[in-house]
């Protein structure tokens, strides 16, 4: 097997890449990653420089791949290492550049060592891991970070000596409900009443919501909803990570996997929530509105997604990072992982000790939050 770095994903055959990435989620698809590069979301000046790792057989067949980026900052990763970078700076060392195996701007867990299923998969993943570490050493970066790997791959990487970091998100799991009302029936009476009141407030305000697949969004509707998406970033003093061109392009490339919940009031679009769909999971991503509408965020970003999952038979809903307010709406704490290699053994030792304590803290936090999920005791 021969490993090499590819700096433009368009130089990799889409069918070959997608054969390794699989169908489970859209973010690892060649179409998604190519749209990021083609529309300038990653590349020069963005802090994300593609250095995808590929593994080929002697005959050129693609055996394995890793979405890999050289980073010059820590923005858009959702695994926060700003304190690590500051410690390097105070020690007079350079933390950047670093290497990150991840999907840019996408805190969704999935495989990061891509290999076709079969008896050679474990060997291919091992070769990818060794090649990534060799590339990190040879290129002189401070570190290699594998962000949001699925749990099994996180275990493999930790077993090979990478440092394991634990974090928490809030996910919804389908228990076979056939309607939203049946789902609410699993809540305690108090929480059920609150959820119904939130939904009623949106209806009573005269706001109507509908799901639209990306391929059905015309130019005029994009012109209405994309400024709403961007406004959420502008309010925080940042430009959006993803450009308008990205959304238009990926909607054409993955027309049934990009989804929008569009909220209208008196004929005017007032809010949008953007989602991506996998084979069994809905992923909530971005939200924006023209103003403050009581409970509309909960309705557009959470309740509409849950209702969609029930209707479509999807098993899981990942609404994004952070947000304990999700718990009262039916989401439960869920482990997510990252793994880390640091070239400097002194920092590696210090961070290893820190991560030991952090994992214990996250475990206690998850246990505490679990006590506040809205489900009746007999429903848990």
C-alpha cells in the first residue's frame, strides 16, 4: 500500500471516495467536501488547507482515505483547544500549523479512517493511522487531531497511543413512536404541557412552517433564507463559515440530503433552519430569523426535526453542539470523542493528565443531566 497527500479532492475519483465513505451521512461524501473546496469555504485564507490522505494498492486502486486539513487556527472545529494553543504561546512554542482529520465546520460523529468493509479494513485503517502520524512528524506540525470519530475508531486510535478526549452532545433517539403526540406521551405531565404550549404559541402567532428539500429550493427562496442563516453569524461578530455558493452547490449535488424548514408569517419568510439527512439520522446545522418570535427556535430547530424523523422512520436526530435547553425538548446527553497526538512529549504528558480529569468530569456531567430528561420513569 502506498500513501500520499492529495491537496484537491477533485483529484480523487468521486466514485472511489464515496465507495469508502459510504451512504450513512452526507458530510463525508465527495460532493460535500468538493463543494467546500470549490466555493472557498476551505483553502487559502480560510485556516483550512486540504491535505487529504489516500492509500492506494500497487495497481492504483483506492484502499483507504482520510479527510485531512492543515490548520492555522482552531475556528470551525467544535473541539476546543484554544487553551492548548495559548499554553504553547506562553512557552514560546508554535501550536500552529497543526493537522486535523475532520469534516470542516461539522460536529457530527462518523468514520475518519475510511476503508471499504471487508477483511482488510482493519489493516487499511491501521495503515492510514500510521501514515497520518508519519505525515505529521515529517511536516513538522505541532500535533494531529482526529475530531468526532465514531466510538469504535476513537477506541482504535486511543489504543494506538493517541490521547482520548470525551465531550457531550444532546441527541434524540427514536423509540418507535408513530406520531409526535405519542412521543410527547412519554414525557412527564409538566414537560408535556410545556412542549405543547411552545408549539401552540408558534401556531397562534400565525407562523406556518414547511420542510423543503434542497433540490426544490429555487433561486428566489435561496435569496430569502441565506441572509437569515448569515445573520446568526453576523450577530456574533463573525462571517458565516459556509458561503451562499456552497449551499446552492451542495443542494444540487445532494438534492434530497440538504433540507430546510422555512417559517413564514403573513406571506413573508421570517426564519429558516437548515438540516442534512443521512440514512438513519437527521443533522440540525444552522438557524436564522428576522427577529424574536416566541418559541420559534424550538419549533423550527427541534420539534419540526423530531416530527420529521418520526414520519420518515429515522432513528436519531443530532441537532448540533451544546445547549442544555435541548434536554427539556426530548434530547439526551451523548458521548462524543476526539483523539490527539502532540509532538512535544512535555505537552503530551500535561494534556494527557488534563484529559484524564476532563473525562471524569464529563462522565459526572452526563450522569447529572440524565436525571433531568423529560421522560416518565417507566419510559426511560
